[in-house]
C-alpha cells in the first residue's frame, strides 16, 4: 500500500502539463500534428492515408462502444483467415515444428506430474519455455482433451494432424490473444493517448494499425505461437506504469518473463525505469523495497506449483537418480540428494537450464542480426563459443547502455516506448541465440509509438511502417517454408496500403508544406523498399548459384540487419530528442538546421 | 459531398485482400461444378456442351454463362491444364483453387463498376445514402458466404443486374438496360423471376409514350425488339439450329426436383411444411385425416416429391399461380407510375414473390430480394424499417450453407459485423419519411431482431450441448428457416405497405 501513494500522483501531474496546450485544438478538429486530414484547396478535405478514410465516418460523435467492437471484429476476421493457411511443421515428420511443440507441451503437462515436465524425453520437443507457458499449455490441453482425448494422448499423439485439432489450436491462440493482448493494448492506448493529448479519433486509427501489424499476425496465427500472450502481458505492464501502479507493472512483467524468456529483451529498460522512479527526483526507499518484494513474490508464485510438486516423495526419488543440471552441479554447497531442498533446487535449476539454452550456438539459421551479418564475411565459428558469448554480451551491453542510462535518469513514462524499442533492437542485433521471430519484440514498442503524440504524423508513420514491412520481410524465408507466402504478401501489402506507404502511395514522402521527412530518411526508406522488391524478384525468378544455395536468404538477412541497425539508431535518436529538457522543440530545431 | 469515404475502390481492395486469404477455406460442390464446366467448355465442341454427362454436375446454365466459362478456361489453361480435363472429377490442385477463387474476385469488379455508376447516377442530396448502400452491397455477407467461401459467381452477375437497373434510370439508356438484362437472362435464368418487372417497365416507359398509353413509340419498340431478340438469337440460335432446344430446356429447368430444397429456404413453403409437421402430433385430437404415406416417407418431403401428412399437397401449378399473382400486384402500380424508384420496388417485390412462393427455391435466391432492395432501402426510414428484418433473416438463413468448423467464426463474425455496421449507418443516413411510420411494425421489427441472438446461440452452440452432434439435427435448421421465413414474410408485407402508400 505504501508505495502506491507516491506513485499515484505522478501521471496526473504529467497529464496536466502535457494536455493543457492542446485542449483548445482537440475540441473541434483532430490534432494537426497528426496530419490525418489533407486540405487540398477549396476547403476540400481528404484523408491522408487509406486507414483514415476507413474511419472517416468516425471523426466525431461515434461512440467507442461501436468503433471498438467493429475494429476487434475486423482484425479478428483477418487473424482467423490467416489461420486457415499452413502452420509450422505441417506434414514434416519426424520433428514437425512449433505447432507440434506447443501441442506436445499440452500433451505432456496434462499427463505427467509437474516434476517430470522439464525432464520428460527432452530430445522430442522437451519443454523449454518458462512455467507460465507450461501452465497455459496445461489449461489448453485439459480443455482440448475434454473435446477429443486423442489429440493429446501421451506419446501416441505425437505428430498428430487433424483439421479439427488445427482449428482447436488456432482458436486457443485467438482466445488467448483476445483475453490478454487485445484488452492490454486497448487499455494501454486509451491511457497513453489521453496522457499524450491525442484525439480519440487518432487513437482509433492507431489501434487498427497496431492490431493489424503484419509480423505478429503472421507468426502467431500463421506460423503458430503464443507470442501475443507475452507481448500482451508486457503491454499490460506498461499500462500499469502509465496508471502509476508500479507493483502491478512488476507483476505483469514477471508474467511476461514467465511466459516467454524472450521478454528479457525488455528487462533492462523495465529495471532501469523502476529503479529510476525510486531514485529521481528524490530517493524513495519504501517504493524500492515494495518493488523488490513484489517482484520476488511474483517469481515465487510463478514457480510455486513446480516447486511444491518437487517436494513429493516420488519427485525426490526421481531427482535423486537423475543427471543434475549444470547449474546445480556448480553450486558451491553440497546438498543431500534425498532431501526436499535438493528436490526443490533441482527443479528450479533444471527449469532455468531448460529455459536458457547457453549450450546452443551464437545464432540459428539465418537471422538478420549483426552476428549473422559479420559471419557472412568473416566466419565466426573459428572462435570458441565462450569467447563469442562474451563478445555478444559485451556488444549487447554497449548497445543498450545509453538508453538504459537515459531512462534511469529520466524515468518518464513517455520515454518508455522509444527506450524499449531501442533496447530490444540492441538485443536483437547483438545478443546470443536470436530467432527471426524475435523481431516481434522490438516491433511492438515501436509500433505503439503510432498512438503517441504525433504518432500518425508522416515521420513516425513512415518509420514504424517501414520497420514493420522490413520485419515481416526478413521472416519471409521462414514463412515461405510453411506455405504462408500468400498471407505474407496479403498482410504486409495491406499494412503498407493502409498506412500509406510505397508501393501504394508516395503521399507520405511527398512535400506538402508543413513537417516533412528529411531527405536522408527518404533516401534510406526508398533504397530499402527498392531492395526488398528487387530481392523478391530475384528470389522468385532467379535460381541462386549452385555453390551458394543460400545466397538469397543470406542477402535477406544482410539487408535486414542493416535496416534494423538503422531502426535502432532511429529509436535511440527519438529517445535522446524526447529526453531533452523541454522536449519536442530541440528536435524540431535540429530538424530545421538539417534541412538548411 | 466530401463524405464519400471510404471509397468503393478502397473497400474493394481491402475486401479483396481478405478474400484472397480465404483461398484455402471450405468450398462446396459448386466449386467442382464450375471446374467441370471449365473443362467441358474448353475441351468439347459447342454442340456437345449440353449433352456431356461424365460428371453428375452437368451444364445447367444458359449459353452465355457457358461462354463465360469458356473464356475463363482459356486463361485456366495457363494456370493448370489438368483442371480442364473432363475426366478429372473432383480435381482441386492448388493452382485450380487459386485460379477459380481469383476469377470470382476479379469478375466481381463488374459489381464495383456497377455500384460506382449507381452512386454517380444518384442526385446530390441522396449521394451519401447511395454510397452507403453500394458499400453494403459490395461487402454483403451474402456474396461473401456464397461467392467467396461456398463458391459461385453471383457478384459478377448481380453486377450486371445492377448495371442494367442503373441504366434504366435515364430515358436515354433504357435500351441498353433492356439489352443488358437480356444478356443477364442468357447467363443465369434465375433472373427470369424479375423479368416481368422489366417487361412492364420497358413497355410502359420505353415503348409507349409516357403521357398516354395509347400512343406507342414504334421506333423504340423496333429497336428494343430487335436487340432483345438478337441477344436471345445469339445465345440460343446455334442450339436451335442443331435442334437442341428441348435438351437445353430439360437441362435448364429440371422439374423433377421437389417443392423445397434439401435445406428449407425461408419461404412460405417452409412455414407450410413446418405447420404440417407441427400438426402431426395434434391430428388425432383435432380429428384430421393423416396421410400415412407421408409419415413413412424417408425424405419427409425434403427432397424429391414433397408429401404432406395433413395439409393439402402443393403442385407446381399452384406455386406458379401464386408467384404470378403476387408478382402482378406490384406491377399494376408500376404500370401506372413508371418511375425508377417504383421500378426498383417492383423488381424487389417480384423477387419476393418468387422467393416466397416459387418451386424448389434455393436459399441463395434471397439475394434476388436483398440486392435490389438495398438500392432503395435508404429512400427513407419506412423503406429502411422494412429492409431491416430482411437483412437479418436473409443473411442468417444463409448460415447452413457453411457447416464446417473452420468457417463457422468467419460467417458469424462477418455477418454480425455487417449487420451492426450497416444497420447503424443506415439508421443515421436514412431520411425521415414524409408519411408517418407504423409504430407497431417498428416495434415488432425490433423484437424480431432481438430474438435472433438467443436463436443463433441455441442453433450454433446450445443444441449440440443439449442433444449432442447426432440427435435431432434437423431441429436447429427448422428453427432457423422458420425464424427467417417469418422475417422475410414480415419484411415483404411491410414493404408492400410502403410500396403502395409511397
């Protein structure tokens, strides 16, 4: 209770000073800095990009109670339609893919006692996600078994493929998303736009854009994963921060971490921010203690069912004969193998060992990050894994150092999004064991920028749109393997069309008086759009040279890495501009100078 | 003027994106029907088109549609020649699916064009309403379910119909309207149901002098006669030459089918059958004679010869007579007031009469009412209140067309989305009528709308929970079709009142 008192007045003060200058403008016309309406002479008004025209009738006087359900239905239809297509590992025995992995976890969690979850037949898709995923799998598996037990019969159901199972699994992704991600995003947007003084109409437009983000839909509803649960918990955590409920923010963030370890990309910023609010503008020890305690409590709660399960006699017997995980072996103290303490430690360390696969390589397949790019020209496998790990750690720390320091020194909620985007780009580019799917993590906070002050202005829309197109483009080799080409083309082009990007419209890049893009930005974006189109042409019609069958994929990763590097720099730049005292103005000044 | 956003083209583009995503969705036997027609028109000489019977889905559309399939087949040869082999029954390679689905999306551009002409032809004060109405047709859940999942080319053909209706708006293009309608008839003969309205309208507004019916305009009669006969000549002439007309007649009008389609379309006969079924348990008490044969009939009157246990039999002649009479009534008014709005109203009422009283009516035929009606539904609020129950009932009655689990959320969510969006927008756009509305009717319509929610929940979920998947399967279907029949009949009566008092 104690820490919530000081935290509750912060956003209110913030809200006051950000909204006051704009209230006059918001009453009649939407904020001009969003550039939603173009005035093309003779008092004629034209929507700036197609998404605006779809919500044109909602400019004024239409209830959110109508707009919101309609929006959710439309985005739901697109999600379900993508789900009609193929999924990861369909008809690819013996290991299949992510769909089978998720199904297998449901199978093993509902049939086995908790102590076997992280030990059972690790060669065949052993559970390697944190406990919340395991509980989620258990719940979904229980429901699925009630419908048809053969879907999740232990061992017998491996590689099971039936249209009904596919529908069930797709429905679980959908329902999980609509229970976690969507309410979180809707609430976050409502609070965030109000805080930033953004008109409700702009907020509705931003919501549609965010919910139609192509990469997320393609991975979750096409490829098959439950990323939106983790992303949703993260957004819920951000929402709690905006509301000034720091303790809830901790709980949601632990939930995100507990669902998918990938949420670690966000952890440094969350840590720096939460530490920052305890130190600046004055030191608040009680709040720090509160945050620490609640985080520990949340983690305990997260692991409790597993650890309690480990104390049973059966579990102790099983653990005492099992090969202890490396982390436990390296423990300096010796524990009696039959004791409860040993069992609990075993379970804990085994889980951590499974969740963080340090034994794997620097990167998998071809992924658009720095290591893969460097490897293309200078083979990295000549180095020892330990050295590479250190190098990767070092590079990551360097890349995230500045944003973390900024957010620590200026713990302002409005800076969170650029900081999160920047740090997760840093992780994506430089950290260890990165998947192409991890690009969803930096894309989320970056896309949420659309809802901010001026978020639908040319600059942010162009950058966010470009990064999203690039992000789903780097996943094309993956999606192509899974027969998701058509959904990829449709969803990515649809996004580009709705946001008003090339190849459908040059409007965003055209000069029409007021704020426009820098020439450098235009140059960068155009060259990337061109490169992407050219790459698709090459990939589709020109066979790669026989000596380098992966040439196109490597090229994709290289271009992607370069683009993501630029996206990282842009986010960092935005963060620095905004963290400047009396923000906004210096950014504009610098912009003016550059143009001169 | 500034409020015509989103534009038709924008909506068509986004809708097309969504429809492309539906390529792998469920497709009915109509997909194979059309593939077979592609194959037979491509590989056989025209003479044999109406005799070919390798597949059970023989060609039963008029010649222009066959020619349309032949045109498509020329392109299909580049996509996958194997789909054009008559013997490849049930062939559905991904190229075939992509190709056929893509042709549905592309030919729907005719509808987009027709709708844009419709908006353009509307005078300024009603432009916004016309724009909204065209969007509602373009995004209609009927076309969405029937064309893009179930598989047919209705979007294309209704496009032609709307174009023809729009051309009838100006005296100068009336002739083209007639020609286009003749072409449409030679593509799909279901539009014969609307032909009386065209006949009366063209006769009155084009062939006779608008001021006096006693002064025929011979020039116009000649032009129209030559053109329409010419169209029919091109379509049927060759077949007449080869002496195949009787064979065509047998193919196009297969009267061996029963009164009701396998699934009851929500019309008078559905209500009639329902009453008959409901009377069976009551018959002994009321002292009514029961036809034992009908009780033991396996098909229970669903397929083939319908037989009723208690109520009198219905013959083809009865249905024709009823259809004709109920078409005639609105035409009398059209004869005396041949303006465009009355014409569209008469088309709608002809659609109603044939749907409600026709022989072997298919539930898909409900579009025959909804689409012309949409063009005038926003004339004022009285029209709209007659349209509302039709919009609900007509679309809900299409649900049984799709019965697979994967498409279940699609059809429900899409239809609910459309109903919420357009009923709301229509409500805002429709102007206040000159005459007072009938309040009882409005209240009833609202009640009707509300009932649909528990009914949908019962039919799609509760029934399976209570009775399981196997038992009493017909019950939800019967409820749905009876409920929808009430809506369609209610909106018909409401519209009759509006039509005659306007």
